[in-house]
C-alpha cells in the first residue's frame, strides 16, 4: 500500500473521497490480527507520517491503512469534529469497535468548524466536559460544524475500527484502526487457524513507491497530537 498520495495514479482530485485526518483508509492485504508475521510497517500511516497534510485532497489522495497505537489500559480522549464543508445537515455517526466510551461533550458550533477555531476554543476553555454520569455509548453522531468529546480506557487488546457508520462513507475511506497494546498482549493464534491474503484492493493504478515509509513498526501517536479530516475532522488527545 502507498503511504501517500504521490504513490497513487489514476485518481482525480475531483473524486470525492472521505477521510479521517485527510487520510483515506484502505484495507491491508493480509489479516493483521491472525498473521502478524506477514505484516509490513509501510502499509500503515497516520498524521505523523505524512509531512504535507495540505497536499492530501487539495492536490491528490492520501490512501493507506490509517492506524494509531495506544498502550493497553491507557485512558484515551478523542475530540472529533466535523468541518461542515461537505455532507451538511446530517453529521457522521462515528462508531468504535471493541470498547464503549463516555460521551463527555457534544455541541454544534456553526455551519462550519475549522481546526484552528477548535484549537482556540480549547485554549479558552470553551470545550466543556461533563464528568458527572456521562452517557456510555459506542456510537455518536458528530454534527456538521460541531464536535464530540469521547473518552475510554483502552482495556481490550487488539485492532479496533473507528469509522463512520454510514456504509458508503465507510467504503469511501472514513475510518481508522486503533491498535490497543502489542501482539504480546493477545492470545496466541491457533495452529490450525486458516491463513488468507489478498484482502486489500484498489481501482487505482500504482507506480513504484519512491517516498520513505515506516518499515518496522506502526506509527505511534505522541502524547498530544492532532488529526484532521476533510468531511470529518478529529483532534486526538491521549492521556
């Protein structure tokens, strides 16, 4: 899988592709949970591995297996926001596999919401969090021009999807993987478990990868980092 848009041919910038942090999700070519020995680090990316974020979707398509890694039992807070430039008046139903989260905040700011505006609001203490019996969910509708603040303890090791539950949005790439813990935290794969491959696909014609990609381990989020999306923008704060 290419690690950035420059490695993909045959994709027009006029094509509508949904993203998380301007990255379009594509499946890895093998099941990474049951075949860890076949996994290659260059398949994966996140905001920290793509230096030119503005290039994505303004000039070309950034497509890879979008993944972030958190430690087992780490408390994770995600501030997920929707720019409101596309798919207005409907929001995105963001669903987390493998865990339930506390919904600390949910608000619509306006018709549109930029990342810089959200950062300024956060600096002024305007992203209010409700810590008194917040509702427990696994899905939240992020309104256009608004945000949701969710928090969970990453207590279930594995690879878990976080994606829009509108089917055609998921198919177009509005998803990412959250790796919780390491392979050592997982039970061993049974010897008789079937092996398979060829799960990833793309209609784009690919040319040889020329950019540098991670080759050993999946990217790790810093303690505080920002991820932006096109139709849906997200700020991930890890504590």
